[in-house]
C-alpha cells in the first residue's frame, strides 16, 4: 500500500478511524463491555476487513500489522468512542455518514489490492466487498447479532457497486485517483440513499414484511 | 484441483451447489433476511469450508476464488433457494440428502487436497473434516445458532470416516476414483442412517437427555 | 517451534492440554452437546489461538497441524473433560488456575514466534495477545456467548503485559528461558489477582455498573 496516492491513503486512514469509532460505539450500545472490550471491538471493526482480505490473497502479515498508522487510528477511534460514548450516542447520523465513508473506501481499496495481487475480475470484486463489510461482520458476531450485511438497508450492494467500478476501471486501464473517487462516491451515495429512504433489498416471497422499514436502524 | 477426475469434479461442483441451496434455505427459515443476506449466506456455506482449508494449507488465493464455476454454482444455489423458498421448504428430506452429498464429497476432496500439499495423516484427516463442516459452521455462526457440527446427529463423524478412508487409500497408494467414491459413500450412508434413526453421539454423563431424540431436525 | 527450550515446550504443551480441558468443560456447562461437540470445542479452544497466529504470520500449515503432540493433548483434554464432567464441575478454581497458565504461556510463545517471523514490536505484541485469547474467543462464539476477552476480569491485559515483556526482552537481546518465565509469571499473577479480587477494567462512563463485580465468574 506504499504507493497509494495521498488522497486515497488519507481516505483509507479515515476509513480505519471511523470504523474504529463506529465499532466501539456499537459495543457501548449493544452490551456492557469494559474499556478493553470496547477498544478491542473497535479495532476488530477497523482492521478486520483488511486482515481477512490479506489472508485470502496471501499478503501476510497483513498490511495493517506492518503500518503503525492503521493500528494507531483504529485504537484511537476506539478510545475516543469509549471516552465520549455518552455524547456520541446522540450523533447517530454523523456516525452513519462516516461508516458509509469507510465502507466506500474499503471496497475500492480492497478490490484494487486484490487485482494487484493477480486475482481475476470476479474474485477481486468479491474481495472488495469482503474488505468493506468484513470488519463490521466480525463486530456483529462478537456481540451476538446477525451481521448487518446479512440483514439490512443495502449494505453489501453499494460496496459491490464500488468494487465493480474499481475493477472495471483497472481492466480498462483508466484506474487512478479520479476513478477511485468516483467508485467510492457511488458507493457512498447509494448507501446514504438507502439509509435515508429506509430501502432494503427484496425479502423472500414468503417473508412477513417486505421492502420498506419504518425507520432506518 | 485441475487434475481431478471428471466424476469427482462433478461431485465437488454438485456439493458446492447443494451447499449453496442448503445455506440459503437455512437462512430463509431461521431469520428474516433480504435477498443479499440469503444469497450471501448460501455462498458462505458453499465456499466456506474450502476457503478455510486453503488458507490453512497455504493455497491462497483459495481455489474457489480462481475457478468461476464454484462461485457461479454457489451463487446459483443461493438465488434458486431465495426464489423458491416457499416450495423448497416442503422438500426437507431431499435437501438433507443433498447436504449429505456435499458433506461426503467435501470430506474426501478436503483430505486428498491436504495430503497433496504434504500434510501428515492426522492433519489431512482433520482438514477433510474442516472442509466438510466449515461452511455449515460459518452459516450457523452468522445466524446465531450453535453450529450443527457441535450438537447433532452424527455430523462430524461420517466426515471423519470419509477422511480416514481417503487418507488411508492415499497411504496405501490405492487412491483413485473408486476409493474416493467408496469413502464418500461411507460418509453418506452413515450420515443418512444417523438422520433416519435420529442417532446422536453420546452426551456427557450428567446431561439431561441422552442418545435418541424424538425427531430428526 | 523445534528449538524451544524443554521447559517452555513443556509449558506450551501444558497450556494446550488445559485449554482443551477448559474449552470442553465450558461446552458441557453452557449447552447440551454430544461427545463430538464437547471434544471439538475443547480442541478449538486449545489450538485456535495458535492457528490464527500462524495464519496471520504466514506460517502455514499451522504448527499444531504438524506436531501430533499438540493435537493429542488437545484431544485428550477434551475427552477427559467429557468423561469427568460431573466431577470437574466442582473443580472451578483449579481450572481457572490452569486456564491462567495457558493464557500466560500462549502470550509469551505467540509474541516470540511473531518476532521470529520478523514482525515489528507492536504487531508481535498483538499476536501474543491473539494467541492467548484466540482459542477462548472461538469457543465463546461457537456457543453463542460474548467472548470473555471482551467482557471481563482483566483477561486481555495480563496477556498484553506478558507479550510486552517478551518483545522487550527480545529487543534488548536478553530473551531466554528466565525472561520467558518472568513474562508468563507476570501474566499469571495479574490474571489471578484479577480473578481473586473480581477486578475489571473500567466500564464506559454511562454504564449501569462499574468496577467490581460481586463474584468472579
């Protein structure tokens, strides 16, 4: 990841920080954990997706274990969330927004890193999605909840869109900062529209309720 | 996996498809998920065991990320299960049968691949079992259930038998399609007998109920 | 792990055995599992932390898959726990003590192995902690509980202390059996003090109860 353009690196680090914040806040809300648990959960959320990606493409030790900045930002996000947990509780919307930033950036970076390592189109797209949703999935498993990616509000689909755009741009040899930003922006916009309108992907035919839900979670 | 005999490859692909179907159906029954969740869970069930095996033996990226047929069949199984979830709900027995096919084939293929990669007898057997039960275990964790392999009806033992036969045949230099089919058939028969008679492995001495259960789950 | 000094190897094997025992006993208490489930859970607890460590540092197949003694001791611990589950139930304190031994030894061995593989100070410390708490975390996820490491009684912190001492000793070139034992002993003492006094790390400001809990779990 050393040769990343500065803006992409900045977004990647931002994504790590906000996922750390978000994971720790989720921990505070969902269940009674001590400071170690809260910070650990923040770090798992922030670093988990990238670690799974790196293990799957054979890039071990994972990048986040080799660059102290990821580690520090994930840790910092967790600590801040712990300290301010009462106040941040009221900041639901900013946190949702920042989470969408993380989702978008991680999908792009995951897909492009997988392509760099020689994976084909389909696998690279899949790894983009895994990078984006992996950390949150670990977080949810740890606190005993059905992972968000399985149950709500167009969470995986925007990541999929970003990964497809990224891999397409790479295939057409037009990948660069503008393409990466366009891919991330697409994910971000779709995700925020989903949150705003409470949209969900279709449910199975026999299911109790379908489509819209009363309020975004 | 390129040099697999056609019948074994066909069984492996069949196993992938039925595990995708089975994982997605489990998702539909167990909890309310949208189409993304149902298909994702189907794919995790179908591909999870092989991915864990490949990560553990150092064969990354995992085989299923490099051969689009696995991916397509897992996805197809998930989509079909989603679309037909109402009708398939009544097909419990065929699905149990197909699940046993997947279990059997994956145990054989997992054990033989681990042996190819130079693992000893014990580890190769263990990896056969992990390949067979890994996907279903991920599925159960994701929907918040105690994994089937831990709790019921001779699920791990038939896989263990198949893996032992496979590794023994390899050791005796008589491994080939007949041995592979014999190993898979042993697993299949034991598993189906377990389901039919509602057999369980012994429970701990102090446990409330032991042995038989009223009905197969 | 071939060049380990005999005492350290003995402790590592002891840790594996007691984690197998402990994981299986937890299984017996927490939920109704058959013998396969109980032993499987014991083995996951005993071997899980080391497997995660080895996957993350790229040492695959994992060490525990290549040395039958780890495997045998994990299995033996699980079987013994299953057979004696009624009686061992009353031996809560010895089991807590043995669990602390496993935690201590695994933290030291995990951190030193990660350093051997060229990881920096921070990552090596982190891998020591992951090795120590990984198996128990898998165990808790499998039986549907919030992992111990997230919720109680100074579990991760003593492992962190042991890993820091280990990596520091390696950095100062004074690592050897005495340093390893000192690191493990520090972890053990802190952990046992935490258990004895029912100490917990601080909880978030807004949390219902803070600090002490009535009784050690």
